[in-house]
C-alpha cells in the first residue's frame, strides 16, 4: 500500500513537471503572438491636410477632431 502511494506521488510530480514545461512553452508562444499583433496593428502616424503626423498626442488629437466632426 505504501509503495503504491509513493509511486503515485512520484508520477504525479513527474506529470506536473512536464505540464509546467509544456505550459511555459505555450505561454511564450502566446505572448510572442500578442506582441507581433500589437506591433502590426499599431498606428505610427496619419496624413492630415497633406502633412504626415506621427507624434502620438497629435495623432490622438486629430482622430478625436475628425470623429467629433463626423459624429456630432
């Protein structure tokens, strides 16, 4: 009886170690994909009245201005 409990405990620990390693690899994959998506969906700048605007605060302002003009 004690031997079977010991074996069960050892196998449980081995399975947990494998699960942790596999889970960590999957988590790295997920985070890598999320970073790629964030970069590819980012807006670096916009062209407004013939000028290229790439300062984040300016881009935000111009988006808000245009949105308000169209939907107010």
